[in-house]
C-alpha cells in the first residue's frame, strides 16, 4: 500500500522536474509571441538597428556579438584545453596532474561575476593600453576563454581516462612521441567525447551574462573589430529589462527565447549523439 | 506467532517443466525440466554460463525485476503455479527463501537484520521479534558467538558469519523452499564446512535446490542431482536423478565427462 | 612515458599551464589587494552605507541565506523525489527515464538570464510575488534542479546492489527498503548533492537580478526584496563609481563561502568513504 503512495508522490516529483523545461519554453514563447507577430523576422533577425524608442528592433548586431565572442573564446580555449588535457594526461608528473585537476575544479566553481570583476580590475586597464577604451570585444573573448578553459581541460582529461591503457601500449611499442601517440592513437578514440564536451562549452559561453556584461563595453554596434565595444544578447537583456515595457519588453523575451532554443537544440543534438554512441 | 500460511503444505515438491529463460535475445537456459522431491536437497551442477542461476532466479521470480527478461514454461511449488499472473510475488517470496553467493546482510545491526524483515511482514511485538532473533541465530549456530553484541554492525562479522546471518534471516521468515545460489563459493574452507553442515541439518525440514560448481560438495550433501551443460550457446539440462544415478550409474557421456574429469 | 623526445609538446604544455595559472594568480592578488583591507568583522556585521561604497554586507548575508533556504526547500523535495523515482521505479533504459533525463540535461544548459526572465514572468508577475527572496529562491531552484537530480541519482545508485537483491528475495516493500536501508546508506552522498548545489547557487547572479531584486535593506520576510552577495558584487563593480574595493571584499567573502562548501563536500565524502570501508564494504 505504502509503495503505491510513495511511487505516486515520487513520480509526481519526477513529472514536475521534467516539466520545468517545458514550462520555461512555454512561458518564454508566450511572452515573446506579440513580438513575433508584430515584428517581422527580417527585422529582428537581420537588422542591426536597435532603437526601441524609435520602434527599431534589430537584434542582428547583438546576435553577431554573442556568436563572435563565444566563437572567439572557443577558438582559444578549445584547442588550448585539449592540448593541456593531453599534456596533463601524458606528460605531467603525478603531483602536477592532481594539483592541476584540483585547480581546474576550483576554477570551475568561481562565479562568473567574479571573473567579470577581475576583468574590470585587471584586464580592462591592460587592454586599454593597446586598445582604448579597454572594455571591448577582445576583453570579453579573453575572459570567456579563461572561464571555458578549465572545463575544456577536464572534459579532455575525462575522455582520455576512458581509453584503456592498452591503446597507449601500442603507441609506446611503436616508439611514438607523446604528441604523436596522442594524435594518432588517443585522439581518434576520444574525439567524439571531447568535441561534444567542447561544443557544450560553446553553449555555455553563448549564455554567459555577467562576465561579458562587465567587460564588453555594451555599445550597440556591429562587431566589426576586436577593439570595439560590443553588446551581447545576454547583456542586452540584463541592461534593458529594468526599464523596458510593451513591445520593447516583448522583444527582449524574444531574444531570450532565441537563446533558449539555440542552446536547447545544441544540447539536444549532443545528447542524441551521445546516446547513439 | 508464525508467518507461514498454515493451509499450505510444508516441504512442497518443486516441479520445473520446459523452462526457458531469455535476456533479450540471449538465451540463458532452454527447456529445462527437473523435480525436487519434498524435503530433499537437489544439487544443480554444471560449468559456468549454463544458466543455473537463471533457473534458480526464475523460481522466486527475481527474473521479473530484470528488464527484458522473458520466462517461458511451467514452475510449480507444491500446487502453486509460480508464473501464473494471479500469483502474488510477495506471497511467493515468503514461501521461498534465497541465499546468495555473496553474503548480503543489510548495513544494520545483527539483530536488526532479522527484525527488519519480520517487522515489514507484520510481526510487531518486541518480545516476539526478540524470540525469533534468538531462535534463528541458534539454528545457524551464531547465537553463542554474537549474543552479547547483537547491536554491532552486521558488516563487522566475518564472511562465514555473515552468510550464516543471511541464512538465519532467511529461516526466520519460515519459508518452505530454500534456493541456495553457490552459498559457499565466496567463503574460506572452514566457513564452507560450517555452512555445509548447517545445510545438511536443514534437509528434511525444507525442500532445497542448491546451485554449486563443487562436485565434491554435491556428492557430500545432495540427495539428488541435476547436471547442466551449454549447448549451442544456451544452457540446458543434461540429466537429472538421484545421487547414485548421476555419480555412479550414469551412462550419459556429458555427465561422465563432467563428473570424472571435472571438465568445464 | 620515457625516452620520447617531444620538446615542443612539453614546452606547449608548460606554457598552457602558465596561461591558466597566471590569470588566476593575478585575480587572487588583485582581489586581495583591493578587498582584504576591508574584510573585517565589521564588514560582516554592518549594513552597507553610501550605496555600498562604505560599511558592510550584513543584510546581504541574511538575504543570501534566505534565498538559498527557499531554493533548497523547493529544489530538494522535487529533486530527491525525482531521483528516487528514477532509481527505484524506472529501469535505466526505459523511454520515460530517457525523456526525463533529456529534459533535465537540456535544462542544465539553459542560460541563467533566461531563468531570470522566466522567474520574473512567472513568479514575480503571474504569481504576484514581485521582487522578493521568494521569487529569487524559486527561480534559483529551477536552475539547480538538474544538478541535484543527477548527483542524488548517483548517490542512490552507489548503494550496494546486493542490499536490493536481499530485499527483493525477502519480499520487502520498496518503501521499507528505502526508509531503512537505501536512504540511510545514500545519506552522505545526498548531503553532498545539496552542498554541491548550494555552492553553485551561491555564485548565480543573472537569475536574481529581476527576481530577488536589488534592495540592500535587511529583509523582514521572504516576500521582501533582498540583494544577494553576487548581485552586490555586480552592482558595486559596474554601477557604482569607487565601488571596486568593496566589490573585491565581497568577492573574497563569496569565494570563501563557496570554498567552505566545497571543502565541506570533500570532508563529507571522506567521512562517507571511511564509514563504508570500516563496515567492510
């Protein structure tokens, strides 16, 4: 008798947990719907002109800023993370490997607002010396890269740990160098897991708000230069939510919905890929 | 207070007919048939992989809990049809006790290991519970060893003691049939001897089916024997009969090979 | 691996290690330089003055604490219930299990600002909670739910399968087994799950901006708006001139709190291990 009750209750909890995502999607779609009907796709997706007071709702420059900063961060932290992970796994002495793992775990726990603070205190003045005013796209890319790096390394490390030692023995037998053995023996096996883990980081970078909000400059313009201040979609929401209303607010929800769909698609694809392996 | 259903006969016979067990597409045992006479101990012998454990697990329907597992055929305990949809698994498993290869006492105290299942099945009074605890521990010869530390963790006991505790826990439920899945294979020789002696005392009071890969053990304590083998990737029953019929008088080539040369 | 010449790889590795460690080092140094002078007992006990440029963070500590409490009060029952259902009643490969898992996996990737928008729309507006600790805590609960479910599931799965076998053979109810054997065995792992989620929740900012709000006053009730420590850091750094010093101090405090929860986690994991080993495993 009690089994049935507990099963019902816990099943209810499970449904609630699974429903949260659906609720969020439904609510965001509902709140963004007026914007979707009143603002044509050609405007919000393709126009770079954002002036809510004048009725212009072009998200393009912010979408581009989000994509470019995330892509830039990934370009740095992705390969760096993989190489560092491979190095840790193959070449680092045991004490260093353990210490680095702990360090990366700690880094992954540092809140993004603290990364942003550091960006403001240290990085912005530094970049300012070569590219005033300092709070520019490059700074955002660097901060994001630092945030993604530890997880990229951990993902690589985890993927490499899954490979049985025998694979490495064959490399040793062939007298391959460490990099060579990674490239020809370990990488092909670990590639799928590592790539999907890193794509996950891209999704995370896209969704990042606080750090970029604090260091990217937040000027709405087409991101045509690394040394220009830019505003990402996430920063835009954070900045304008406080005073937006009416259609303006609805377009902000629309931009949030875009983020949601993009990230959900990415994660869904990765999970689908992982499930098929 | 007794938990057993007094209307059902004690020491029932076990009938198995045309039993096949599949895990997904993989066949574990194919069309097995055997009969255990009331109150007797039958040893189920054979090399690993011939489905002995699957056969055992299908008797108390532990196979129900394995996803993708299919059971075909007929198993009867006395007059109870085991795989009949009407049969309740909790009633079934109260009548059928199981001892596993690895001792698996709960991470509770020694006494609580026995009290907990009894309480779950309706025995409430502290006096009844304590009586049953002492009784069961005496049956397995543990009482003198643990009487002054009944509240110590069960996992602090040695392997042999843990297995005896599991035996006590099982017997406390007053089953009619005992299923023993290689109960000694994880134990040292001295513990093995103790458990074997205990099992011997249980003969006559219970109907027992014991899986073992130790032929000498089977020779020592079994009344009847069933020999299993692997045929085309699937387990099967090769021969079944009394101890003499199998060990002494058998003319089946597989049985002879297995018993003489311990092949497999 | 010996005897293989790979100077470029070795050099690259060392460079990358430096690349990772140096920024972190400067981060710590800069924060300490700016913030440490202000980190004292009065920082913890006083209220902020002059928009936060002076004074302490006492009301913010209280607000943060309440937000975490509301968050866990909502997330733990749902998360634990879900984990129990997944591990006790659903088989791992079943469709329901996969769908629930997919939903939670995607949820874990949703940006925190979207949680903020959702929280604002649903809790603050539709449910009428306004800017409050309640709104913030509930929105945060949605965020930490996937993490809680996943780590709780791991804790439950780590419970020795042999106990479950014994329980089934003895015809014990799942509820009985849960109460007496499974949950007590998994308890340290479950506690660790909560601690992990707390550490995550402590650092979240974007989700709280439009749910819990910015009010710096000491909250009287969960229906009051309350500023969390993370939000304070942002406000001082980005909106208040001359606020960088107090922002650094707050950041150091926040990092210390997160470190404490992480250490608490390691300690409890160690205790759990020892307990399991002492019992013979």
